[in-house]
C-alpha cells in the first residue's frame, strides 16, 4: 500500500532500440485498460522476479524476441497514480535482441523515431519518459 492507501503496482517497461535508433511502441489492444494508447512494451513484475527478468520474459511472450539488457540500471522510473493503484515502472533500454518483433497478443507494433514519439498518445505514466529517451538517443 502507498501512503494514500492505493495498491502499488510494479511494472517493468522496455525501450527496444533498433540499429537506426528507432524505438518500438506497442498499441494496447481493445478490451484492455487504456486500449488504443501506445506504450513501451513490458508487464507486471511477478513474485520472485527481478524487473530485468520480467523484461526478458515479457518480450519473449508478447513480441517473440530474445533480449539482453546490457545496462542493468533503468534509464529512469515512471511513477504515476491511477484511480485504483499507484504504478512504479522502471524503463530499461535494450539494444541487443534476436528475432523480429511480432505482435503475439493483439497489439500493433511500430518503430518510431524518438522525436516522433510525441505523436503517439501514451498512457500518462509513459509520457514523461519520452524526454529521457530523446536525450539518450
Ligand atoms: O500491461 P498491463 O495491463 O498488465 O499493465 C497494468 C497497468 O499498468 C495498465 O493497466 C496500465 O494502467 C499500466 N501501464 C502503463 N504503462 C505501461 C504498462 C502498463 O501505464 N507501459
């Protein structure tokens, strides 16, 4: 529980970067909360998992690629209070991956230049992460 009594949810997110410096965004599918918004892929950290392990698992399950996180520290954290929970979300940058991303869970995937990310409506937790990626990339 957080101070305000809201559940704390830990989600790990990944900025997957290709050889051209583009970042992969995933559009949340119909039927999910925040459907239609574009996010950094990732998911909930399960019990006993490190956030890095979550990324490796989620990228395998959601988009069918193998990843290696070269830098173990997150670039930054999203921290956002939604109506029913508080989300804490480290953002990892991943440049090493094997395979071609393909949508395995009904998402739409798109490679986007960092400066174009603002054209894609994002969940409020993800949006503040954009300037960090623009600076880095
Ligand atoms: O993806 P999943 O639905 O498991 O994520 C749980 C919640 O975390 C979402 O409903 C959304 O509110 C939030 N989330 C987010 N940005 C992400 C991933 C999840 O705001 N990149």
